């Protein structure tokens, strides 16, 4: 997975970037078709003390892009919140696809039982 970082008013150590990239790469187990991730990280000390870090993520999938944004007081909390939100969105996407497949199978089964061919 290709991960791009866009930074505003903050500089990250390469080790920190690697840790963030590792957390985002773990999302591959929820959807193997994630092609790339774009992370936008900014620091604004003028904001509320609990919201000085803003982290946004765009995950690129074949037919859909997933976006989420979080604000937090420190970077590690922001990364954890972001990963949880993305994980939740990927699970919802998977559940919707499975539900659609299930309904299609049921419809085909009903047609066969009624005597028609699928």
C-alpha cells in the first residue's frame, strides 16, 4: 500500500512516520483492495487544547474512496482514533456488500423454487 503524508506546521521523525504507516497498513486485513492512503496532518496551537492535532485520511479502493477526520490533543491519540474510525467504515462497507450478496442469493433461490430459471 502506498502511503502519502501531507504535513502542515509540523515535522515528523521518520520513526514516527513508520509507526503511523504501520497502523494504517494494518487496515489491509479488512480490505485487501486498498491501493493507497493519503494522510493530511496539521498542528494548530490556536485551537482548543484538546484539538491541536488534525489528522485526515483518504483510503483509495477500486470503486470507492473512504474519508475520515479526527482532532486530538496529541499525535498518538489522533492516530488511534483515526485507525478505529477507518476500521469501522471498512467493516460497514464489507457488511453492506455481504448483505447485498445475501439478498441476491435469496432472490435467485426463490425464482428456482417458483419454477423459473435464474
